[in-house]
C-alpha cells in the first residue's frame, strides 16, 4: 500500500510539473546593440563567426549547436561568384577567394534566429550594397514570441554600405531580424555570423580573441619612388628581405609596368597616388588587371604644392580644386567595373583646407554647412600622415602609442586634427566617438637618422617596430613607413629603412626578424587566449596573434624613451606546454624556452618581445 501510494503521489506531482512547464511563459528575448563595424569589410575570418556562419550564396555553412536559423521572404542573388575585392566576403572553404552574394527582397524579409541554450551570444549581420551606393535599409530586431521591438538600426546609403558594414548585437532567446527596404533597389544582407568580437584582439568569454598573423602582416607598408625614376629592380631585394607586403608609389608615365613587375617578383600590392585623375585611373586599372592593386589614394599634401584642376588653382582662399579632384577620383573609381570594389584613401593634410569644402568627411553629411554639397563622396578610408616624430620632434614615452591615438589632439598630426576638427581653420568633422571606428590608414610615418632632431639607427629600428604594432592595435588598417631607402623622394634626413647603397639599417633588420618569426599566409578562424598583464605600466601594450598551426604569438612591448626597465608578468590563464620568447632586436632564433608554465616574467624597455605559446 505504501509503495502504491508513493507511486501515485509521484505520478500526480510529475503531471502537475509538466503542465506548469508547458504553460509557463517563454523567457523574454533580449538584443543589446554592440557596434557598427565599417573597417573589417569582407575579411570576416578572425573577426566574426567563431561559432558559426552563413555566407550568402556559399554552400559551406556552419550552424552553432545552440542556434536554429530560418530565412523567410527572401530571394537569392550572386553578384560575383569569385573575386578578390575587399567588400566581398571571404569563402570559408577558401579564404583567399571571396564571394559577393546576397539575400534580398523588395520590401522586407526576415531572418529567424532561435538561441536555445539560454545564454547570450554575439550575432553580426553583414550589409553590403555591392552594385550601387543608393540602397538604405532598416534592421529591426523583434522578440519572436511577443513581437516587441528590441532594437532598430538604419543602414544609410553611401560608401560604408557600399563597402560593407557589420551590425553587431548580443542576443539571448528567440528573435526575428527584419530587413526593411528604405531606398534603392531592395533590402539586402550578405552574411550572418555567430560568435567572435570585431576589432583587434577582442574579448570573449574564454579570453582574448587572436588576430591571424597574416592579417597583421598584410597591414605593413612602405613608401617607394619608382615613379620618380628609382630602380624597380633595386627595390625587389628590399621587399624580399623585410617581408613588407604593400608599397605606396605614384602614377607617373611608364610606372605601371615597373610596379607590376615588382608585384610579380615579390607579391607586393600597390597603393597608387597621383596628381592627374586620368593617369591615376589608368594606372590603377593596370594594377588591378595584374592583381597588384591595393588601393587608390587621393592627393598627397596639396597644401605643400601648387595644384591646378578643373580650370582653377588652389589658393589661400580656395580649396575647391582639391575637393573637386578628390570627388571626381572617387566617382571614377566607383564607376569603373575594374576598380569599383577597391578602396579609395582620402587626400592627406585635408586639415589645411582654407575653406570648409568638407574634406574632413569621407562623405559630407547633412547639416555640415560645407561649400561642397551634402552627399559629396571623397573616400572610403581616412588618411593621415601622423608622423611618429610629432610636430616638434620630441622623443618621449609612448611615442608610437600616442601618435596612433585616433582622438588625441596633441603634438601629433593625427586623425583628430584632420577628421575631427581641422587644424588650420577648426572646421568640425567627426566626433571623438565616431573617430574611434572611422576606417583609417596612415600613408606616411617615420623618423630619420640624419641631421637635427634625428634618432640613432638603434632608436629608429626599435621605434618603427612599435609603430607597426601600435598602429594596428589602435585600428589603422594599413601603415606605410616613409620610406624604403634613404635620400629618395626629396628626403635628406635619413628616413629610410635602408642606406643609400641599399644595405639594411637596423630598422630593416628588425622588421625582417618580425616578419620571419610571424610568417604565415593562411586565413582561418583564430582561437582565444585568456591572458592578462596585471599591474603593467601605462607604457606597456600587447597584441595577440595566431598562426594557422594554432600557435599563439603574443607581442608585448614597452615604449620607454629613457632606458627605464619595467618588469612585467604575463599570466597565461592556465598551464601551457611550451612558451618560447623572441627578441626582435636579437634575431629570429629563440632567446628563452619555458615548459609547462602558466605565467612568464619579462623585463621590457623600448621594443617588442614575442611569446610563442602552444599546448594547453
């Protein structure tokens, strides 16, 4: 009787429990907006999709175990099944190739995402207006059960949408992403990504997400002067030795075949600049046809030269010729079937504009009260000559770190003084918050080793390592050192990485060591390392990279100017079977080997050390 009674009671209890669970209301969904990312473009591997991904019109998908995804109301389209253009998304099965595809609808369509594990996860949608700059749309996130709007974002027409932008949320529960056409041909989305954090060395639950070594190495550039008559053949060994992947050069007559040869023999990509739109377009098209083009750049420091365009000279009262040149260059690049998907870099020293022609913007926004009309498009990337020397050439702590600060108004001619508030006439541009995420490049920086205010070759070599590290860590997509060889391009202050006889200075040797140790050409989805540097001084910085073989490369550098030594302990978040330490000023061989350690003590001063970390 007791057993039967107990069984009956348990049966009733379970029945009541089941009814209660079935009738309980579902937990409300949440969607917290994180950010918009207009910098990464189609290079999502290493930034997004650590848990899963859907790349539109690519058959290789990865659905996380915690998610269910249903598309409804959409059609499918492929703009380009195979391309190297940066706005197109990398193919997960072949990251060196890209695809420009989309889900689209006239009116709207819905992406139903159900996260079933009860946890919050990052979701990024990639919006790409590949074939125009006219689309605009709204992305509305609703609770799938109640219909409540959790968040709503507008993707505006213009260069950011045309070049691709990610909208990122932290999502919990069951939601509907509604993609709603505002203007242009239709509403579009080109990718859905689960997990991963945008930007450099982002944070996730299990540590800091690494950046693939090849992504960092692809940011390294240097200025050359082949269009001024210097030997292409003499440049080849300098690129082969340093491992630098990008060159900045001009578009003068006859230069195109020489720079194509440089690309064919070294793999270098070219940022092409010039003073005549037609020459620049023709040269860029030649480079693109040979697979040698990186980007098209606007005018170089027009405040320092006489310049004539469209029947007008630049003058103390007018910068309209500069603005017209830049807007024409941009329009012709985007109208060219060959060039339209390559980025355009802005004019440099736009902060010197004598009238408010709006060169402090990539696209002039409404309400800017500029001479040029609202909507004028100039560039895809802001472009600065934030020389690490600074305006006064004072060598001090955190020299490279401060020069790379996108919001600092100080002794550096940086992003804030060109695109935040112009340095000459104080015309307002982007806010400090907007500058943080503004796509940006540096096409000249450096410090010479000859004459007044110069550094020793030892100082220059260490500083330029810090420059490449700090620039990338602080969000600059490309950094071009000025220059490869001493006394070229009108320089007599020894800015080069090589002497005039093409023998390497210490800077070239140190960069060679850097690129040799980190050498890797593979794109992949990197992992995370739960490391920390407790009690580090303000002059110590770090950058987490990873090779495709799984080994982490943690660069830790100090920016002391006076020889002060700083002891630092790097906690690795657990025991690792092997940690090897490289000193870039010593060579490419290991200077220290540790086994089964969870922390590493370092003594730092004025340059990077690199920890290769494997086995957990």
